[in-house]
C-alpha cells in the first residue's frame, strides 16, 4: 500500500458484501477478520485481502458452517473443498429428514384427530429420525448375540432390513410404526430368535420319516403357491381341489384315511410350524421397502389351515 491507509472501513466492507455492520464488527472483534491497520484516530481499516476474507466468511456462513470451522478454514487447517464435502453430506441428511417430515405432515393432515390418532402420530414422529436405523440395528444385533439359532435368525434378518424411503407412502409409515412396536416388544424378540427362519420341511411334521415329510411339505407348499397365484380364497369352494389334492397325498404317504381326524392333525402340525408374528414382520418389511409380495415366498401354513377348516367343504360331505 506504500504506507497508505487501507481503503476499507467497516461500513465500506458492509456495503460491498451485504454483511451487516454489526456482524462485520463481531467478526473483527473475535479475530476472524483482524483489521489491517488503524487510522490515527483509531478507526479500523481493511485492505483488499481482508475484503476477500470477508467474502469467504460470508460464503461459509451461508452454507451454515459454524464459526469454529470457519476459523480452521481461514487458518489453513481445512480446505474449503473438505468443508463443502462434509456439509454436503450433512445437507443430504437434512433433506432426507425434511422429506420424511413432509410425509408425516401430509399424513397428519389427512387423518382425523382423536386420542388414538394423537398417540399414533407421536410414535411416528419419534421414529422419524436416526432412531429408526438405530432401533433396527439394536434389534438384529441383540439376536446375533444369542444362541446359534438366534444368530442364524439375525443373519437372515440382515439380508432384508426395513429401510423407510425419503418420501414414504401412508402405508409405509403405518407399517414402519407397527414394525417399531414389534421390535420393541421383548416377547416378539424372543419369538423371532426361533421363528425368523422358516422350519425345514422335514421339521414341520415331527414323527414322520424326514424324507417323506420333506416331500409332503414341498407338495403342500407348491400347491398353496399355485392357489394363491390364481387368487383363490382359502375359505371358498374354489379351494377344495387344492386342499383335497394335499390331503390325498398325505393320506397315501402316511397310510391314514382322509377324514376329519387327518385334516385336524394336519392343521395342528401346520400351526405349530408357523409363527404368525414372524410372518407379519416379513410382510411389514416388504411394505416398508416397497417390495412385491411373491406368493411362493409366503408361508403356506396359514392358507392351508384356513382351507382345511373352512365351514363348508364339499369333499367333507362325502366322508
């Protein structure tokens, strides 16, 4: 400057950058923007480098960078690129949270307020943050720390973790709340240790030769999958051919007559080999993740039990 006083006053810096005078003075007082010189009367003056420094401070503050990090950048400890990358990640998380909050507000706006709805929405908003992932992780990790069977169950659960999308539908939000309540229930946790994995086909029919049991259960599973694909209600008359085919195969393999006693025995075996809460868990996961339900992947036992016990069976009247 050849001994000349730097040209910029605090007011001039404010006018050139749009930063309020009070804020420029604050930056100067805290050392973020030290004056380049002072006039004989003691007024602070700043050179063009200080003006550039103030521009950089303004950019960082517009990006919501805290003052401590701004100081690290100005001191050369951090580059602007490093700070931008970190804040880009943080901004992405905030955007996700805002989208989820937007979904929650839409859901609240469409539901009629009452005490039960208020409780539901309170639970929902509590789960709309990082707690959701932490809760899922804790649930699966707790299973993984248990007995070998529970560790196998945890491994199966990790292959399909529920992950609420940025903009969930009402159905996904409702499924997520139900999932959260299930995972918080101690009884459900204990049951999932045994029920997360479907039993092996040969284990569904204890007391039956394992090879025979595996063949029978596989046949039942495929028959039910085909009926589901055809959209057959297990309690309708249309279910009779599928049910009769399965019972006939069981009767022949076990050497027992087809009748109420065999059908009730089959019902009890199927019910014991299936946990409806475990099935409910997987259905909720599919809903949250927006996965298509494949009939062949659904447990066959509930459909078969309902079909076997339907009130009116044309086949039963012949016996």
